[in-house]
């Protein structure tokens, strides 16, 4: 299906148009930007060929009226292209101004699109440190559930790890240990008109429970440490077409995470305790996204996480540090129309 795209800025290039429509199946060969025969300047519109009719209709719904450099795009089927505007005359200008005063508050309804996915994230060279020990984390493939919803330039991204089975491990100092972890991350992003750069803000929440078969402070009993920390996350992102897919990079920084670590002993007559914590985290990732059919996408990438928590008391020592490099492999699919 051939689309007409009007309202492009004069500086728009073929690559810019491809970036706008690549998620709907357009490529370089299917984009044409006509030029004026005399001046050789671009005329401010383009034709885009999209093979799948459903994706073409979705492009019309999502990008029609989408603002680029403050000017709304016109996106429609090429055979429904709006007629050429007549040369402006004083009477015509007055008529346009009068009509504009009556319709300037009219808004176009946007279409929401969404997708869900699952990634596996095995830890390579992962290190877990506490106040008295350092453990190499086994390469457990952590499953993360992802969901996104897009509305114009806005995108809400959610990801999380439900509290699945505990991961057991053992070392000379801490003995038999098992850890259960749950994660929630939510970020609201806004993209530039060409969908290349994004900025976002959100929330990160960790719940962790670790059971030690032999308590560190009290011999002859076990203990369980529960920790919950949360804080605001700031994000910067970048995306660009790459080899029939899309390359994406994201940098998340959570400068302050506050929470509390609770310690309970297996023998109930030992009183538990609560220790406030303060943490920070750097989480950065790169991905290659490759379309798979009409609705699916394969994900392949690499993620680096550096999380450090300390006891909030004056002179408080290290509570928890987790550092690791995580290969990412996964799949996501579009839901809804």
C-alpha cells in the first residue's frame, strides 16, 4: 500500500522518513521524496510503500497528525492525497484565519499500541558482596517480563521479575544460602519526532530475601534477611535502524534508593532487628531488535548492572553489592489491533 506523507520539514531526508516508518515495514527502497524540477529542493512530502495493509493502516492511525518540528504530518493512502492548495489571496487568507479560530482547539484521537515480551538474562561474572563476604553468583538465567504501551511520542515501559523459586549457593564463610529476588521497574519515556532519542523518569523497586542456614552473628541457628529498597530512576535512550532491524541503547541511573533490611532468626526467642539502607544503581543496556513476522520481534543484547547498598546509620558499612554482565535474549509480540 502506497502512503502519502505531507508536512515534512524541508530538511527531512530519506533516512529520516525511513526511521519514522520502519516499525511498519518500510525500507529505503520504498521511500520517495520528490524534488522541484527547477530548484531541486524537496517539496515537503514523500511517498512510502508499505507491503502489509494492516501495518499501513496502523501507520496512518499513529502518525497522522504527529508533530514534526511543530508541524503536523498528513499521512493517508496515496490515492486519497489532499488536493493541492490554491495560491493564497487576501480573501483566502482571511477565510483560513476565520476557520482556524473556530477549530484551533480540536484534537485528533491517538491510537494506543502495546506489546509484551519475555527475556532471559543469565549473569556472567556476577559478584555479590555483603559486609563480610564476596560470592560469585551462578549463571542463573533470570527471566524478566516486559510490557510497553505507546501513545504518540509517549511510551510507558514496565519490566519485572516475579518472586520465583529461591536460588541456592554455598561458600566457605556463609555456608548454605538461598536467595529469592523480585524486581519491578517502570519508566515513562518521551521520544523525539523521529524516534531516535528519548528521556524518561520512573521507579525501581527491589525485594530480596536471603536465608542463611547458619546465622552470622548467632551460632546454632539460621537467619533470614528481608530487604526492600526503592527510588526514582532517570533514563536516556537512543535508537537507530540497523541491518533490517533496530539498534537500541538505554542508560538508567537511580541515584538514591531508600529501604530497610529486616533480620529474623529461625529460633524465635532471638529478637529480630531492622536496619535502614541507602542504595544507588547504574543499569545500562544495548539491544538489537529484529522483526519476526507481522507482530513479533526477537531481542538480543547485553546489560550491565551495578547496585550498591549501605546501612544508613552513621558509619554504616556495606550491606549489599551486586555487579554483573547479563546477555539478553528474548521475544516480544504486539497485542491489540
